[in-house]
C-alpha cells in the first residue's frame, strides 16, 4: 500500500494482483505502446484534484498530448537525424528507442455520460461517503467542490465494502463511478487522502444485518482514523 501512495501506476499493479478488473486500464511508460482505443482517460501517475487527468477523445488528441508533454531536445533531434542517415534501419530503431523520452502514465476506459462520482472513505466498518457532481463543461468530478451527502446508492456502498476487504488496510479512500447500477473503481489511496468527507458528512454509513444505515455523528478526523486503526488491529486475525 505504501508503494501506491500518490502513485497511480502502482495502484494499477495492485488492481491486477487483486483481480479488480471492473474498468479497463493499463500502466504504461511508453506512450506509443498504448493499446486502448479512444475515448479514454490518460493520467500522470501523481497528482490529485483532477490535475494530470486528460480525456483523449481521438487520435488527434493523443498526438496533441504527446507534442505538449513528451518533448525531445533540439540537440537530441539533431543527433537522431545524423544517426538515421548513418545507421542501418534496425540499428537506428534500437538507437532511437534507447534515447526515447519515457514517461509513466495510466490509461483508463472512459465512462460516458457520468454526471457525478462518489468519494467513499472507509475506516473500519464506518463508511463516510459523498456524491461529487461533474463540473459544467468538464468530465471530471474530482476538484469540482460540488458535494452532496446522504445520497449514496447501496450498490456503491456494497462495492466499496468489497474493495476495502481486498485491500486489507485500516482505512481506504476510494473514488467510484456508478452507471447503469454498476459501480467502478477509479482510484484509491490508503496512506494520505483528503478528509473533508469525514468532517462534513454529519455521520457515516455502516452495515447492520445486510442493510446499510446512516449513523449521525460529528466525527473528528483524528478520532475517525484512530478508530479505523483500532478496528483493523482488533480484527486482523479474524
């Protein structure tokens, strides 16, 4: 989990290892090796609040992104041109690949027509949750500051519980999409995350006899996280 801290690439490694395959995604270091078809979301491996997240609608968008973000110095371009004239084709292919500028990205299938997503922060058996509406003229809900509490479908909470049980951490913050009654995991963090959902939700969801109930409370950030750690240690061998 520490390796996934602000590293969306390692999150993808964990997703595959744990069999979380709800959303087509990949971790790439060579942008020319992307195999997913547009439209898709392209993310840098770090960043939060929707920073570093780009919607690639077609091949033209991908070309524009490469031109802006994958830059080759003028001196390298000159050297490549000289080598291309002097080296056999196969040798030049190896040479140019060796000096190619690489950058790590995550690609993720684009879920169309979403009007919101859900932030669910789990500490033990307490699920702090909110709906985040998509910004006007944008496809991203993260960073929109348009939050709504007490309006979280049971399907989303059930899915958050499933993911939480797989990740085996005292607390997990998840961004979840929900379309046609199907939830999807977009991202997660287990070591450092925003806590506004704890401070402003007015309580948390918990499961009782296979049904979700909302417990009203005014939790403190420290109390919520310490409870998650206590719950994790107390139930670790169950």
